[in-house]
C-alpha cells in the first residue's frame, strides 16, 4: 500500500536552487556545464525522498525531468568502489531509452569516478557481457537482455541495493511483465525500489503492492505543466492519402515547423509514410522503428537531433521516452487508441519550459479515440478547419477499406418464391 501522497501544485511550491538540494560539488559542476538553472518540481520532491532510503513512486508527465529526478540522489550517495558487480540497476523498456539514460548519467557523472553502461537486445551479447564483467557500478538495461546476462552467469545482481524501474507502464505494455517479476525476485530483499512513470495503471499498482514496502508516492500536478504549455489541434481527415497531402502542405508552407516528430501506430505505416513523403522531400525525413537495425536507429536519432533531418517518423515503442531538444511540433499521423499513449507522444514537445504544438490527424474511425483522449484529459481539443487548397483524396488504402464478410454480397438471390423457414408443410410431410 502507498502510505503517503504528495500533490505538488506549481503555484504553491517554493522555487529552490540545486545548491539547496544538498548536491555535492561534482554534481553542481556538471549541472552548471549542462546549463540547468533550477530543479523541476519532481526533482525537488524526489531528492529528499530518495535520500531518505524509502521506496519511492514518482508520477509526472513527460518532459518534467524524471530521469534527473532519480539520478541526482543516486549519484549523490554513490561512493567509489572496486567491486565488479553493479550496485545500481536501472530498467527501461527500450534500447533507445537505455542509450539515452546512459548519456544522461555521463553528463551528471562528468566529474565523478564511476563505471556505468547499458545492455539491450539486438546487438552482440558477448561484447556487452564482457563490458559488464570488467566491472560496473550503474547498469542500465532492458529486462530481456538483463535476464539473458544473468542466465549466462556473467552478470550477478545480488550486489544491487537500489533498483529503478523507469517507464514501467510501457514495460508492461511491451510484455516484459514476466521478465520484470523474475528480476525483482532475483534481487536482494533489502534494497530501495524506485519507480518513475507518467501514468499509473492497475497492473502497475499490483506490481507495487507485490514488491514495494510502504512506498512514498510523489505525484506532480502543476499549472504550466507540459499539457498546458502545448497547443493541441485536431484535423478531421477522411483517409491516409489526405493525411499525407496535409503533412506535405505543412512541410512546404509552415516556416514555424522546424523540428517535427511524426508518430504512427505501427511499423508498416511508418515505412509506408516514409516512402510516400520521403520521395517528396528527399534527405529531409528519416524513420525509426523496432525492425530497423540498431545502428540505423541510432544514426536516425542523431541526424534528427542535430537538425540534419527536419522530420523523424517514429512508432510509439521506438519513440517512447526519447528526449529531443527543441521539437517544435509533434504530429500524430494516426490517433492512438490509448489516451496514455497520446500523452506520451505530445510530451516530446513543450519541454524544458518551452512551448510546443501537437497536431493530430483524425479519420472517421478514430473519432472515438479522440473522445476517449478528451475525456482522459478533461479537456476538449480544438478542431481546426482544413486549408482551402488541401487536396482531398477519394482513394482509400487496403487497410482503410471496410471488410466485407459475405463473399456473395453482390449476387442476386437464386431461390425463387421462397416461403421462408416457416412455410406450411405439405400433407405428405405432416
């Protein structure tokens, strides 16, 4: 059971500096190099809670600094050691998030003598195993690859005394529940459990009840949050081709669209959109999803981050948790059927006290998803009129065409003068 809950209202909190969080000199110097001025509400609340040694659950919207919220107190307490096996374990759902989290640790631990690294699927397990075997203090891992390394005997996790589960809701959505439970059961009983996410589902609550001890729940509900800083717009469009036409129109005519993250629901749609729109804007658009090779995905992310590519097309899984600077617009090419996914998508813009715009393309079949999202947010999304010069396509893709289950729906009836199932029986049959 969660024994305490903090609702943190932005208009009531007292702004503090990083010095007031009792950070040490190496961390303060690293933060100064990064350019951060003051901590976010989740960082202010999480720091003393984690430092106290309690189990902690942090619930805050994307873009509020959750990663630094748990990294700062962890690094503040971590001392130099020559032990080979990890003392801190951070579990995340995707390999992109492993890479990003390791990069964040590298920034914060710039002036500290620490060993850290990440392991994930889709790459050579022997190389990763050797890196872990050489000695590591903080290990960032996806659950599947973590279990693989434990089973080979290369990795031992009995020395872990702090475990972080980041983006736990997405971890369960991706089917990692079994592996996650296996890892938690293998860890030492005496440990500090930290969980951070943007949403808290019933499955997550069950996990908390099974493995957390009287956790402190920190829930950030603040004015000026990413949802309020993001302008949300909906366009009602009939089909895929019209959506492509509107996206093309934006790319041609909207100078304010400098860095655009386009979300789609699946890999097939991501590739189709990349081929279609990429032909019209060669060299300006890239794509990532789980079927792409690891190096391809990493290079695509780097090109988008550097500004070499103006548009990145991504699936929910590939784009989950990725932190891109200065994303001006998020475009939901299709409407997610889970409201939580919508929140995660649009949270890629409007970050670090900057404003952003989220545009959602909605066809007739997706109207119910829009309603569910609005109900979830308790807020209506502004419906924008279509541009007058937008070309409306009458062509529907195979996926958009209605499924006809009766193969003979065009054939005329062949039974003449049928009397139905309840006709009068002949005298002979009586």
